[in-house]
C-alpha cells in the first residue's frame, strides 16, 4: 500500500510542471495539454538518455540473442489474455480464436512461451488492447497526451492502458508492487 502511495506522489509531482502557464501566443486547440506534454516529454527524454538507453545497451551486450528472443516471446505470450479479451470485446471471434490458439501452442510446444512455434505454423499474432476496443465502439481518441515513462498516447488509449492491467496475469500473480512495475 505504501509503495502505491509513493508512486502516486511521484506521478503527482511529475504533473506539477503542467500547472505552469504557456508563453504568450495562440494555443493549439488540438493540444490542450501542451505544457504538460512538453514537461513530460523532457522528463522521458532525460530518463531515456540517462537510464533506459544505457541499461538497454548493456542488456544487449551481455545477453545472448536467443535469450533476448526467449524473454520477448515469453512476455508476448503473457500478453495473450489481454489480446483475447479485447478481441471478444470488439466482437472479433476469429481474432479471439486465433490468439487463443497462439497461446495454447506457444505455452505447450513453445515451453511456456519461451519459443514462438505459432508464428512458424502461420498463426498470426494479434495486437488488440482496450484503447482499440473503446475506439471500436465509437469513443473518440481525445487530445494527445505524453505519459510519464510510457510516452505519447491519447486520452482514450491512456484509459485503455489502465483497463488492460486487469487482463494482465502479472496483476493477479505478482504481489510485490515494484516487481510488477519493473516487469511491466
């Protein structure tokens, strides 16, 4: 619980620059969150240059390609329930069946998702999420927004990211908040 309060406090602090006023001039109605977006972009860019990029380069340098591929395959497989649920919510039964088949094949033959035999068998991967589901049912994207850590999005897709957490197995299986956040 305390970890969530700390994260909420950090997120709130990252929103403070959005309260500052913009320079004089006409504002673009397509970007009502311009000040917020600019400040979060700067934060994300500094985080990318100072932490994420060096960590990614070190990971690539010390981790063999087959291991990196296995990790990517595993997390893609873990995301299958989200794709499946959103395929159903979008009234796409064929996409639901295809993603279900991918999950079964990759979890069994692919040894828990470390390998991706489904692609070799010609079973295509889906990419449905709740933001797309909202769009399917007529919800407009809303203004452009840059999210801390996650990058550019829209208001609709931001709601979608939050909703997708409830179809992510990590949400239910991992109790430690920081482990959950780091895996995400």
